[in-house]
C-alpha cells in the first residue's frame, strides 16, 4: 500500500495533514501570492470544469488545498492572512515566471461570490485590479441542477416545486441581514436561491458597478461544453495568459436527474424571459438557451 493510498483511506491522517498544511500556510502567508483572477459563478454553471481546465495551464496557480476558498462570502472573518495561506509561495511564482517568460496568475473558484451581497466589494478592496470570470447557463436548467445538488448534499429537504414555492419566504430579508451584519451567515441565501440566482443580469450589473466591464469575462457554459477551444482561447486572452496548447476538456460535477415536467419548464421559462431579454441587451450578444433573442442595435 502506497503512502497516498494510506492517507486517502485514513480520515484521521488526512485531517492531520490538512491541519499541518493550514499551519504552514498561516506562518508563511506574507510570502504567498494573491489571486490575479477569480471564477465567481454562477453556481451549477460549469465553474468546476472551468477551474479544472485552467488549473492545467502552466501559468495558472490554483489554491494548494481545494477549489473554493469561500473567503469573500462565508469566511471573511478569518482575515487576509488566512486567505493568502491557501495560495502558492511567491518563490514558486518567480521560478515559473523565469521558465515561462510570463508572470503566473493565482486564482480560485467560489460560485457564491457572484450572489453574496458583500463579496464583490470585499474582493475589490482586498484584491485591487483582480479580474473575474463568470459562467452562465440556461437558468431553468441551472435551478433544477442546483436543487438536485443541494438535495444530494443534505442542504435541501423539499421537492423542486415545493422549494420554488418556498423560495421567496426563505430568502425574504436575508440579503439585507447579510449586508447589515458582515459576519452573518444565511443557509437559505446560500443554498436555496434557485430562481434568484438565475436572474443573471441583476448580478452582472452589480458586479459591473464594482469591477467595470473591462475586468469581467462572461462565458456561456453551453458553448464551453460544446465548442471549448474558442471559449478557452477567449478566456486566455482576457487573462493575458499565453497559449500553451489545449488541455483535455472534461465535464465535472454533473448530476443525473429525472426530466423536468413540461408544464413546469414552460412556467420557469416564462419567469426568466424578461431577465433573459435584459441579459442579452447587457451582453450585446445572444445566449445559447434563447437564440431567438437578438440585442437591439
């Protein structure tokens, strides 16, 4: 049995390694890089697949432990030293820069950043100049996928239609409470925004006010999964990273689920229609799930 196998099979040993890694990270946080870009959402829109794809680029430096740090949404009270502890050492970046001829960029992916009411301002304050990547998909499919995801993780105990009916009541006042108390958490806001998270244009306009359009890059997830090469090229251009060949494009975190009832789908498409129209106008281009919508010239 190899040491790797032993650690994988022993939760106690794994936790010990995690504690040691956190301790080392905190002790050395001053000499660690901070992110040059973030994947901020949306939830269940292919962020894990984009994260894995970019992690394979030699000049993109993911966190040393896990994909989503969640500092700017749920763990902001831990402080910037805790956040920096998650990223590679500056000397690692310098070695890579000498080898590649370009400065590598650290990054992470936390899909709640786009939805949390304080995350964007926190990011802009602590990471001035950072760029953000946003992935979007059919909001009807996103809502259904998010429900299956939260159900599987034990954060939801209602069927999809019931959860949709409960959403307004569950989320009522939660964004305001999070804004009023910077260290508050909201289970409902984080896990039960099935419809609200799909009103993409509202979230993008809020991000635009903080970052400006020039520091935002929007990816249509359907295009990423069906024609990944040009989407990947565009992302690299936006980030200013050199092309180093195409990685293996794979889809991660997909969950199987039963088909949605046609009547429910039609009702949700009607709900999202005005938001999709505004989104297309904001983007200045069509989206894959509503190709008939053309922005006005």
